[in-house]
C-alpha cells in the first residue's frame, strides 16, 4: 500500500493523501515564507505561506525522537478521515527526519484561547461553546477508537485541539506516539498522563479517556494542567478538583468566566461528574468513549432545552 501511494501521490519529495490537487512540492515548501507557531514535546510547528494563497501547517518532528523511516505508520495516519480530526495532507520521511503537513486553521488551539498565548489575552469561551468543543473532541476520539481496540490518539491535550471560526474542534497529533522512540514517551502527555503510564508507558484507549477527562476539567476550571515543557508549571487537575470538593463549595471549582451564565449550574455539575469518572485511577472504572460521547450529547441537549424554556 505504501508503495502505491508513493507512486501515485508523490510530488517533488512529498507524499500526499487523498485526491486533491498537488500544487506544491518539498522544494517549494522549504523555500516558502514561514511563521513559527509553537514548540511541542516532539517537534515544532510552522505556518507556511505557499504560492496561490495556499497556507499549510508544517510539523517537523525532532530527529532524536523519530523511529527512523516509518512510512507505513504514517500512511495509516493519513487514512484517518473525520470531521473532528485535523487532516494529514502530506508527509516527507527519511532517515534524517519526518515532516508532516496539515491543514492550517487560523483560529488556533484551545489552549491559546483558554489561557492566552505569547502575551495575547485569553478568549472568553461561553458554556455552550465549551460544550460544543468537548463534544467535537469526544466524537474525534470515538472515531479513532472505532478503528480497532489498539487504535488511540495518544496525545490528547488542549494545545492539540485546533478550533475553526465556528469553534468546531479538530484533533491534531493523533498517532504521533507510533512514530517516536519508546523512551521519549515519558513526557508525551505530561499533565494529561494517566497514572498507569508512569510504569508501563503503553498508551491505550483507557489512557485516552483519562486524558480527555483532564481536558474536560481544564474546560470547566480554566486551570492549566502540569506541563513538562514549562518546568512543571500548572496543577494536577484531577487531584486539585478532588481536594476542592472536600474543602470548598462545588461552585468554587468552576472557571469564574462560567459563573456569569445563569441556569446552567446543573449541567456544569453533570459535566464535572463525567470528567471525574474519566479520571478514575483504575482504568477499568473509566467509561468507554461511546458512553462519554452520549453523555455529553445528553448534557448539551439539556442545556439547549433549558435555554429555550427560559427565553420563551
């Protein structure tokens, strides 16, 4: 399969996915105007301005983290197509490194909007917007998990959730764990890391659920999870929330930006309960992503019903 894709979809050093027009090659990509977007655990991402107004996001994986030439694994990533996944459009892979090309979505990451980025102030995200984001992320994870029992995202975090102008969520970096050296996985998901990964380092669908639970807590509290890249700044969200439950009224758990929304307190608590279930230390007690998606859908529907009732 990898050879046929390389033969049919190659253009000047890049291997493309899908049947779209190939308007650029590796040389054009390397000589284009670029803008630094951010540095992650295993590489840096750039905004590349190509001819004819084409703009793409280019992720360059660090050489010392990549498992050599992993063409077949990258081919599988390119086959994952869903409205809540950031499409992998092309790649360049050699023994010297790996370059992944994605769609560029200008709104940016959930992390940047929720917490601010590079001096920019955070964006106020309303309750319904946060519910919409949570549901979109859950749908993307549900699609991945439906591909097989061993298929998972492996790096769920707010900086890997890209939003468009409608606040539709797109998961990026799915499957990157398959391309890196085993010893490098210790920092893969930092504050989103499930407890069992501290010993086994074997990412699973249940560890995805834990990471998603931390993401839900982040949406609900507005707090930043511990980040290995920022010298452990941030908080252990599951532990923090449980302690707050014991010592303070439940209302103190939530992001102050959410407290101005009336008549959604019950829905916020329901979402918080779901997040806590997702972050149980015992993996077997965590719900499946199907159950999570259905529960978020129910909470979203309840929110809309309440809003309609209040307005009318």
